[in-house]
C-alpha cells in the first residue's frame, strides 16, 4: 500500500519557497538584505560582550573565555530552534505562522553566529573595525574551508606569504585603506554564503514548522548541528588560542603579529599554566 503524502508539508514547502525565491528560482532581494544585515555586527558590541565576560570571570584566560563564548553560543542557537519548533504544536499557530517564526529564528541564528565569530576573532587579536570586513569574516567562517581559503588569498597578500592565519587576518582587518582584490573576494564569499545558507536553512525552516512537537526536536537538533559546525570552522580558521589576551582586552592596542599560543614558552610560564591577561593600561 502506497504511503499517503502529507498535504500540510507540501503547503509548507511551497510557502517557504515562495517566501525566499522569485518566479525564476532566484533568492529574493529582500531575503538577501535581511540575511546580510543579520551577519553584520559592530565592534563596540563585541568588545562590550567580551568585557562583560571578563568582569564575570576576571582571571579567565583567552581559552577559558572562548569556551564560555562557545557554550553560550550553542545554548542560544539550540534554544531558539527548539522554542520556534515548539510553537508548531500550540493550538492556533498554523503552518504560515510557524514558518514566519522560523524565518525569525534563522535571523537570530545568524546574529548569534556573527557575535560569536567576531568575539573569537578579538580574542585572537584580530580587530574588526570595518563592519563590511567583519561580516565577510563571519560568512567565510560559516562556509568553512572554502570560505576561509578565499579570505586567506587576500589576507596572505596583505601580510606577506608564509604568515600564519591569525597574523595574516590581523593585518588585513587592521588596514583602513582599501585592499586590492577584497571587493571581488567578498562578492564571491557572499554569493556562496547566500546559496549555502538558503539551502541549509530552507530545510531547517520546514523542520521547525513540523507539527505535533516534532518541530521542537528537529529545530533544536538542526541548530545545534549547524552551531557545532560553525565552532569547528572557527577553531580551524583561527588556530590555537593565545596565552596572553591581546589588544584592548588585554591592555595592548596594536596588532604586532599573533600572540604566543598554547604550547609555546611565554614570560611567566609555559603552556596553559603561564596563561594570563596582558598588563593593565
């Protein structure tokens, strides 16, 4: 006996497709704008977030602060997906309304990802003064190896060949002057990001709209999987955490190359045992 298809899922799929794509199957410009705005984050907000953590954990090393950022990020994105998925079981919340909440959850996921990625960058001494370059970094990290390789092709030219990723990225983002080739690389990263995101989040969007409480499970698990992928990509992109917190957060203001990382000798100790914050200003 053939299985009967669920007409509600067909309606949900069509509604989601119509909301995100035009008649030619291309993502709508409004969708582009919303998604790109979601990955923008201002540096003062990033610094305020990190200083809040430092006040709460005054003796925390960069690695410990990064672990706290990771925990808070995964809790935030998982909770958002589960809460929205749970709305599908509430009487009176129809498929269209659930899809609307799911779209909001997608934006929330991107905003949390942007804050996590840029906060981690600051802990590595990468100063994100330019919002456009900061959002490009976020998109590259979400794309993984392919995205970070594109960004490194520009940052390697800025810092000179043979530099480590953190030093190269630090040189790139510290520059105020226009950087040759950055515009075309940003455009490629942006295009790849939108295509990948709409493909992945399109599935998650429908998953959260599933009824009978299934959406809560799919939404929470799906977001956690995507969140863990972001964490893994960020760790691979930036490498080991520094022993001494660099930049304004640690008391120094200029990026002069990557600080000592775990496993290297530094003044005051070796490995994580010598980890400490930089001198107070």
